[in-house]
C-alpha cells in the first residue's frame, strides 16, 4: 500500500497528464465528426490486426464443419442456377456477365462477431482495398447480417442487425405487406416485425424477406419465419415475433453485396425530397 | 505566494483575451495565426509546481478551443507542451538554472532561443497533426507547422526581449 502511494505521488504528473489527455481526446471526438470517424478507424485496424491470427488459427480447427456448410450452400446455389437456366429462353451468357448485373458480391471472413451487447458490431477481413465501401449490405448463407459501417484499407466494421435503434425494411413473402424489423436486444435469434397493418392476414410460419425499399439490401433475401403474433386491441398494427434463419452467433463466411445503382437510387430519393419541399 | 497566484491568473486571462480577440484575427497568408498563448507556458516560473502547470495548460488550451470553435486540438497540444516542459528546459539549459524565470535569466541568448523555439515547434507539430489527423494532407501540415512556428517565434521572442529590458 505504502509502495503504491509512493509510486502514485512520484508519477502524479504523468498520471494527471494521461487523465487530461483522455479528456482532451474525448472532447476532440465529441466535437468533430471527422475525428471520431478517424479514431474509430484506428480501432477497427487495431482490433482487426489483433484478431486476424487468432481467427485464422481457430478457423483451422473448424475446417470440416466449414467445408460441409459451404458444400451445402454450393449445392443449393447450383440447384437455383439450374432452375434459373430452365426458365430462361436465350442461352447466351449475358445474364452472367457481372457488368450487367445490378449487384456485385464479394466474400469475406468474420474476424470478430458479437451478439451480447445492445449494439453489436462485426469486423471483417476485407476493406477499402478490396472495394468495400460504407453502407454496403452484408448477408450470410441463410439471410441478412448487417451493413458496413466503416472501412479501413484492410478491414471493415459492420453494424449487425442485432443493433438497437436499427430498423430494416422487410415484407411478408405471401401478401407482400411491408413493415420494419428491429431487434429488442434479448435473444440473438429473435427479432420483432412491426408496422404491419392488421388488414393483412398473417399466420404462424410465414416467411419474411427483405423489402428492397431502401438502398441497402436487395429485394427478397430471406430473413426468418413468424413464430408468434399479437392482434392488438387498438392501434391497428400487429406485433410480430420473428425467428431468424441465420444463426448470428456462429458466423464464419459472409458475403458483401455492392448495389451498383445505389448512388442512382439516392439521387432519385434526394430529387424526390427536393420536389416535395 | 498569493500575489504570485494572482499574477498567474491575470496573465492567464490576459493571454486568452489577446489570443482570441487579436491574434486569431490576424491571418498571415490566409491560413496562419500565431499561438501567443504559449507565452504562459514559456514564462511560467521554473520553481513552481508542474502539476499545476499541466492543469493550467490544459485549461488554457480548452478555453482557446471553446472560443475558437476548434475541436480539442489546442488543449491536447498545450497539455503535451506543459508536460514536456521540464525535459525541454533540461535540453536547452542543462541541469543548472541560474534563475527561476526566463525573464530574469542571464543564460546565453542561444539557449533561450533553443528553449522558446523547441516549445513552439513541439506545440505546433502536435497541434497540426491532431487537427488534421490525416497524412494525405502532409504538405499542408508541414506548411502550417513551419509558417506558424516562425510567426509565433518572432512574436514571442520579441515580447520576451521586451519584458526583459523593462525589468
């Protein structure tokens, strides 16, 4: 104790300096958006570099499971491709030309996954050098995962859908009724689907997909199924509980989707806003 | 003792006012303004507590930041310089100081120039790096450091000489 106090007094200037430096940095970050973005970027780089070796050594242990799930997904995609080819009349390769498709898909690995906080962020091993930009959408093998929040040159952080105050536009696959999906912050496999008017008929087991009404997620990516719903006595909107398809607690490989017409979409949206003013 | 503290306090207030009311409006070449409030750190007596200097330096930077509307860069830079001051003193004057204040000092002028110049330079380097925080703007940072340092040095050195002669 004596020793501790003596050290404390001996280094009091330095400690005081560090404390004030922390306050100063906090002021800087709070006062300027640019600085807070920069500091967050440093955070992404540091945790990315730290987690990379851990992740790679860990992923080696799960190679079997990973291979199996990738094979399954491959199978599914092949099936889909065959179905798709069957529908198509012309057999030219234009439909597979990446320049003509609206979305560009890139794969990435999850370096850090979190699902216990109220606001969860993921860190991926791809960054601006790989063409990842802010606001791109991230999906997993079975459904949506989140939106890219920030990129450094080699890493990027992703806002998970398990993020309070984050609402996703979604719709019922049968009736096409739109609503917004959000997380209440308890169970990482359950979300709440709200703002669906009671004039739409719903049943347990209905599938929910992304609505495509924002520039983030493409239309029709599966999200989950309805497990339970309340018909409210007043208000006119259902309160629906949704079970997610994707297991967000166990993520290894994800896909980042680049909506190539996103800027166009935003332009139109802005023009619309200007016009209605 | 009390008189000393009042002196420090009044110097603090006067320097903040001079900095924000006069020198922030003088923009040389359109981008450079001198940081005359560093006079406080330079002129702080060598025998006084460094603990208080760290606090006052931080407070000084914070006040300037709030009045300038800049985000925290002045407080961080001034805090650094108040913390590093003993090292700079040892670097420029050696271990044996012949006086408790720069104004009543008989050391060689070159030593005093080294002292003032290194305080200004370290302050400007930290200030510019923190406020830009982006090495794509390296040329701008370098330009600001050089021009601001020279400008600040001219003003601070001449005022030190002026007050010395008055003593």
